[in-house]
């Protein structure tokens, strides 16, 4: 196992806003991995550590409005397609021409936008639970009430966020990420949700079919916000897509060995010259 150098709380400025990132490892395949909507990089620190121990370099980015990055309160700052620009700005800041891009949910969709807008900067894609057409009704049912509560229930939410912000954090990053989300100021939460849901959620099907990067898609069943059929459909659309079925929503964070092994194998394959794939598989 390779000793891992960890550097937390690094930052750069993009369009006048400070964006914060963490680095795990110093060499190997560069992976930029992103969190889900309203969550932050603590969600993925265990994954980053595991991949870095296998000889990869992993950078976790807090997108604008999330985690330790700046949190402007105007909804126009928050569009998933503009988040792709922040990822490329991170690569420019790091002095890297390419990286493997990926993330969970929101992070997966940001990576898809980056692959359509900046294909020359994308070495490969790690797409965990992408949110596509079949997820729209369920996402609306979950997030629209949250927007309304954040706008019209601010006095109550301010008290709740203040209380949760003082809850001691744990050694388990995903739990900390949830607590950090509950600590968000309602004005920030409303702006992020409003901006994300009003703008485009994912590239069009035609744009997805034009993506040439190799992609590993992780999906699981029994999740109405991240339907397994969305993952299946995406793999069918991508030119070089491969599907790995997770056993549950939390497998990669609670029992990660099987899935991180698949990811490590995928990353190792990207280091070799691209070979035509004989077909897609489900594991």
C-alpha cells in the first residue's frame, strides 16, 4: 500500500469566487471527484484515500455554494453546466491538461457537461448515480418543497442550521457531509436549488452520444432519485460505457472494497493506449 500525502483546504479563485479543494496523493492518474447536490467533499474522502493508496492522485472539489467554497446568494450563479467551467478552471490552476472526472449525482452530471464542452480535457469518466430523464419527477418532488421551505420557512431553518452547525463532527466523512448540509443557511440552500433546477440538468441525448471518453458508470436499484434505468440508458448512449451495479446507495462508502477495486482497474486501463471495447458488461 502506497503512503498517501494529503493536503486539505487548498483554494483558487474563479470568476471572483474562492473554490476549495483537497488533494490525496501526488502522482499517478489524476482524478477529480465531486459531491452530490448540497453535500461536500467530506462525502468522498474515504474514496479518495482508497484510490490514492492504489497509486492514483485524487482531488476533491467543493463546487460553488457547497462545503468551504464561496456561497453567493443569487440563483444565476448555480447552473450545472457552469459547474463544468469550475472543474476546468481547477485543472488550469493545477497545471494539468487532462484528468479523469467523476462524482456522485450532481458530480456525475457536472462531469458529463465537462465531457461535452471540453472533451480534450477529459481523460475518462467515473459516473456514480447520474441523474437523467427518468429522475426528473422524483427530483422535483424532493427538491421543490425544499426550495419553498428555504424561501418561506427561513426563521425556522435558521434556528435549525445554527443548532446543527454546533453538533460535533465525527470521523465518518459522509455523516459530516450530511451535517454540513443541514448547517447551510436557508438563503444559500434556496439559491443553489433554484439555480440548479432551473438550468439544464444534463447534456442532451445527442450530446451524450457524442462523448468519446471511456466511462465507468455506477448505479444501483431501488433509488427513485437515481433510477437504475438512467444508468443503464446512459451506458447504452455512451460510445465507451461500462456499467457496474452497486449493491446499495451506501456500498461505496460503507463497504467500498469491491467497487474501489473496479474503479482502480478502470483507471489502470486508461493508462494504456485506447483499445476498442468488445462490449458492455454488468458486474
